């Protein structure tokens, strides 16, 4: 386990007061901002001045005071020099990749990633002549063999969706050291549990919609990296975030800011419930996938990479064997046992259940699902923390006994 303490870093960063001394930061909803001296405006457009270079805010697609507060908090939590917030997780991923890659470039990507990201890499970027090779990210020889002179990015999820494959980021960093290749790590499944930048990733991306926000009531994303890359993304002429315009609404930023202080408490409870329920399922003879289990093939790796005291995350998977059984179990768990809700996404305070192969991974062809170890009956359970743990365990047990045992 690593010594990096994201809670402590956040504590040092949270020094923002409202406009009139409020304990919460102010919401700055202005789309545009006054420039006091006319000669300042061309200097801002030329990149010579900004809020931190003797200038001022200009336009909220460029920078916004409230969104900047959230960006600073996320950078502190990730141990990066800077961060930029976006309107969704997919916009964060897209802008980061497009800032690094040009026509003719190549990406090596984990095969165990969100279906939307897979579609972006396989179906959309190919139209820009940016190609991708999908690999088992846990097989370092396969990763190494896939790298070509045109490779510019290794893209992975720290904890893969939905198979929960753990990426050995330090080993990946050693593999690309000295080459013109950047590692992008999507850490949506495991904020605070892993800090990919501390492990060797160059860029960390998030869907803030999930755990970091925690209420399933907004869509948002973020890119955390060194200051020079964030400045590239916001360049007036070539910055992908600036030109593509996935702007975060300041009201969204404010809501997330207010929820970050209890993220660590939520992650601990998600993880506590997950390991307790995973052990129960294992003891029942159910085929359960959870990296916190001692018999999980990547347990030791996950344990060596994670930060102390946050557990192994709030997501586990049950292999029901077939889509029909998975759907039968979901029906019972939602409509008879009230264990959780049949819904995509994760990080909510109530449990969300989905059959990944026919939902969030449906963009991935069946043969590729099989290659990545995604069974048609794989049930992804993103555990919430409402209701007593004993009650939730009993509800799940009754459903599993009816369908799988």
C-alpha cells in the first residue's frame, strides 16, 4: 500500500471562501468578465496574461472562478500540478486523447474499458486515421508487443470496467520510459483508492458523475495532469478543451465541491460493504469477482498499489452464467427484495445493478467481450450504503439462492 494521502492533500487545498466570506465558495455564473484596462484584453488572447499571470478571467468557456476551485481540489487529490473540469467523462477522455494524437498515430488500450470509450477508440478515431490496438493490460508482454513507433498513448482504466482488471501502472510507466508515449489512466472506479499519477500515469481522467459526485444527479468530467498539458488543452488556438468546448456549468462545479469533503467516508463505506458481501457470496459458492478477495488473481497487485485505508472499491461482479439468469436475478433483487435498482452508472448511495454485456459494454463486439473475459451473464453490482448491511446481505442472499443455487 502507498503512503500518498489524498485526504490530507485535499485538506491543504480547501482554503476557498465565498465572495462575502462564506464558508462555501461562491457560484460565479457569469459567462463573460470585465477587463478593467483595454490593453489587457489582447494580452489575454495572446496567452500572456490570465487569472494567475496578472490578468483576469475572460470567458467561462476558457476559465471560470467556481470551476477553477473544483479543478484545484481535484489536482490536489490526485497529486498533479493542475486539472481542468469538463462537461462529461467522455469529453475528458476525448479531449485528452485528441490533444496528444494526430492522424497516423497509434494507441495501445486496455480491452477491459467502458463501452463508450471502446467505441471512441475503435469506431470514431479510426475516421481520423488514429488507430488502436486493444490488449490485455495485465499482460505486459502483450502490451510491449503492441507498441509501435507510431504509438503515442497507452490508455487504461485503473480498475477495468466491468471485469475489475487492475492495471499495473508502475510497470506500464517503466515500459514507456524514455519514449514519446503518455499513459492516460481513467480512475473513475477508484478515486482515493488509487492515485494513478503517483504510480506513474501522465494523465488521469474521470467521470465525476460517479463516485466523486456521488448522487447520480449530474454529468461531469475532469483531466488531471501537469500544468503544461492543462495549458495546452486551454490554448486559444489549438487547445482541445477550449476549441471543442465541453464547458462545465459553475453550478455543477459547486455541487461537486460540496460533496468532495465526504468522498473519503463514502469510499470507505462502499469498500467495506463490498468486501463483506463478496466474502459472503464466495462462501456461498457463487462465482464472484472482487479484487479485495485474497483469492482474486490480482489481489496482491491491487494491495500494493492502493492507498491505505480506503479498501478495494465498491464494485463487484457476479458471473451468473447466462444473460437470462442475470436478468432473472436483477428482477428479483429490484422488484422482490428491494436490494437495489436496475440502472447503469455507479457511485450512487443506492445500489445499482446492470448486466454489462448488454448495457454499458454493448458497444463491444461479442468476440471482444469474450476475449476480455466478459461473460454474457456478468452482473455488475455497484454497492450503495443505504439500509443496514445485514439487511442488504439477506436480500442479496435470498435472490442468489433463488436463481444461482
